């Protein structure tokens, strides 16, 4: 997951935490993240599916946190954007007849699982309010 979605989602959620329950538009958020509002709306849709934000349509619409920032773990944000292994997978298939190639994926998978477990443990110990407090 080296595409920046975690950072963008965390940026969005931090802005929503700062708004203290007021609805923010995707245009306002896009101005801070400095990306196209369409990309912001895509990430916000994902965050909404994960139950992290609420959205309201209309002239006074926008998005806000679905629950207090202190109840949103950074592990939830990570899991909402994770598509594949954090470290990535090779695009080629190793030679199945090679003593290294035939076991590469199994050994990588074991290592990746351990790394991700450590990451999730760390992120589970941090909530959005703690992260946001650094900006005050």
C-alpha cells in the first residue's frame, strides 16, 4: 500500500476532527490536501463505508466524523484503505523449479504477516484525537 491513501484519509479525518462536528465540503478538504475534489470524494466514500464519517448532501452538506475522534483508531483507517500487502508483491512468478523461487511467496507471506501485525498493533494504540492533538 504505497499509494498514499492512508495519508490522504488521515488528512481528511484530521480536518474533520478539527471541524468539531461541522460539516466540511469535499472542496474545502481538497484545498487542504491539495488534490482534486474528485479524489477526496473517492476517499471519503471509502471512509463512509468503513463507518468513520457521515455525509449529508445539499447546500449545507458535507462530511463529519461518525464518532468522536478519540474512538477512531488509526488501525481502522489503515484497514479501510489497505488493498494489498504494505510491502508489495513482485509482478513476476518465481521459477517453481528453483529451490529459492518455489518457496519465495510462502516466506514473504509469513514475514509480511508479522510486519503487518506489528503495524496494526502500533496503530491500534493510537486514536485520531491523539494524532490531531499534534496540530493544536
